[in-house]
C-alpha cells in the first residue's frame, strides 16, 4: 500500500463544486492500494503515519506526530500513485488494485483511521476530485508498505 503524506496548514477536497472533506493543520494523506495488498499493509501504513514525527515541537524540531500535535487527517484515494513510468511516456497502472479491492482497502483504512484518530475527513473514492492544500514546510513524505512476506516491508 502506498501513502503520500503532505503536512498542511489546511486542505480540502471538492467534488462537483461541493466541499466533501476539509481539515485545518494536519496531514493530507493520498493512498493507493496495490495488487496483493491486504488489511495488514493498510494497518501498518496507518500506524506509521500516525507515529511519524514530522510536526514541530516548541524548539522548532520535527519531533511531534500528527496525534501529538492534534492535527487532522484528510484521506484521499489516488490510484495513480501506483504508476509505472519505466516503459515509455504513458504511465501504466497495472500495479494498482482492481477498483473493488481498492475501495474495500480504502474503506478499511478510513474506518481504522477514524477509530484511532480524533479528526478524519475524506475525499470521495473514484470521484473526479479537486484537492486544495497549503503545504506546510513544504513537507511531503512517501510511504510504501509491501506485503509482510516481501522482505521490503516498512515498519
């Protein structure tokens, strides 16, 4: 499972001109389920992003997590994170999970995030979304959780 985290001062998602999700300070989390991903990869990705110390402490050092800082999460599905651009100029998305599986894992990820964190907003799965954000820093961090059986799994 892939996540792209952006520390934001604020972010919102619009669908057809209507705001469907918004947060103040926190993390915009773009997520993509890949073929073969299961709930454990989603759970590890969520645990990692909730603990990642990328918010400033009183001394100005990145030493606080989104939970420590009380920031929000805006979770947006983005299958294009699975793009393979090695074979030419047109990206291939064959590594992205099938839409039904992607939705199931996205819904699981969101449900677990809501159970673990106070403020969680979302985009709309498979919708044409416009994402507005003010990146804070900027701080943008990619995360990838490979299946546990693959020696490349991040913790």
